[in-house]
């Protein structure tokens, strides 16, 4: 997958999370988890975009590290939403899978970039 495809994929992930957040209940827990997952998912897209504009390989690797953390955090918030029973599990499965795949892709990219140093 090239950088342009990955930028599009991370942006679509963030947009899907934005829509999901609108479906969360307007309770203290719903609003709290909505805010958390929106921040982490949009950070995945924004930081991947920043990584593509990195000034050095070290900067690229550092920015990808942030993407890895944020995609893993997004998966955590999806699990919390699921386990708290705030939305049906079926509605969350595809996003949980996507967060897991994005994390795996970024981890692989970091390993590749480090080998190429």
C-alpha cells in the first residue's frame, strides 16, 4: 500500500469514527468516550499525513510511532464502547478490525523504515 492509499484509508477511518461518535448516547459516558475516540482516530489520519511530510527518516519513524499509538488507542476506545454496551457489537466490529489492521500496517512500516536506516 502506498502513502496516498494509506492517507486515504486513515482519513476514511477518522470520518467513520466521527459518524460513530454521533450515534453514542448523550450521557456522561457516551460523551466522554465520543470525545476520546474522535481525538485518537482523527490523530491517526493527521499524524500519518504529517509522517508523509517528514523531513528525515528519524522524523518519519517518530511520527509513525504516534500513528501506531493513536490507532491502538482508537481500538481501545472501541472496545470500551462495546464493553460498556453503548452501541451494538456488530456496529463496532468493522471499525475494530480496521483499527487493528492500521496498527499492524504502521508497525510493519516502522520496522521497514528502521531496517532501511
